[in-house]
C-alpha cells in the first residue's frame, strides 16, 4: 500500500475517531486536559493490539472474517462499509493496556462540549482495505503520547520483538500541530513481519488530539524518506 493511500486513510480515521467519541460520550464536564500517562499493566487486561496484530500477520490476515470473532473488539460497524472509491473500513472499540481513567474530551461541539471519565486506553480500531481484503489496521487513542515504544511494548510484552526503525519523523500534512512520528518492525513468532507507523493527529478544538498506530505489511522505506525520519540512536 502506498503512502498517499495511507495518508488519506489516516485522515479519515481521525475524523471517524472523533465521530465515535461524540456518539459514545454523554457526560458533560468542564474540559481539563490531563497529560497522557503510560503505566506497566498490573492485571490481565484484554490484549487487543497483540490479538489483532497476530491475525494481521497470519495467512488469514487479509480476510475480513478473520477479525470478526476476536473477543477483544467491540464492533460498532456490523460489516465493512465503503468510505471512499474502493476503500472499505470497519470500526470497533478496543482497550489498550497500561492506561488509567482520565477526563477525556467528549468531542461534542458548542454548549454540549465537556469530558467523560473513562480509561484513556479505550481506542478506536479501524480495519482498512478493499472490498475483498484487509490491507492495514489503525488504532486511534485519545491524547498525544510521545513514548510510542513503551505503549507498543505494553501491548506485545515478550510475545513479539519490537525494533525501532526510524523516529523524529515529520508530521504529515493532516497531522498539523502534532509531534514527530516513528516507525517500528514487529516480529511475532510464527507470523510474517509487520510494520507499525506511530503518529499524532490533530482532532480539532473539541478533542485533545489522537495517537495513532497503523499496521501495514509493506516495508515503509518510502514513507520514512518522505517524512524525513532519522535513524534511532
């Protein structure tokens, strides 16, 4: 999948994440932004990203049906729907490990704007692809988080090997106002290698922005060059 496709898809992901936030949060409190915190999990929380990545990196990972029964995903879309010419999405909600309950902006504009108390790790999952196959997966969580590697290691634990391929990547045009991104290689035993792009995306004045992880199967060398990424020290 080329970077232009990913960029367009990621922009729609941010918009869909905002919509999901508006639909799911009904409490209205004054917005007090709380900095994102990452903690080492102390309980066996559902390990959603590992479950999804394990399927994505398998021979069945291109099949939409392969994700349908994963217990870690609460589907909001009953089936893949076309979001653009030839581009299909299916969305659900997952819980990322290592986060605490925070005041999260509800994304509702005007007088209805406020916050809701919920786990910061409650995130929007989006499967992206054609009508016949899944090409990439995106996880969008509220708030900007800079330590991408810590978040990913909390999800994968010792099950997968995580290698930082590049960091200090310039934000893409639709990431205006956000911090630099990074790319990672994820190796799960017995599975194909997959790649994760981490970025921060502006969600507008009624959110605190989003941290997004995109899983792909294609080596991101072109994207890393176009975003001016640096080799990790």
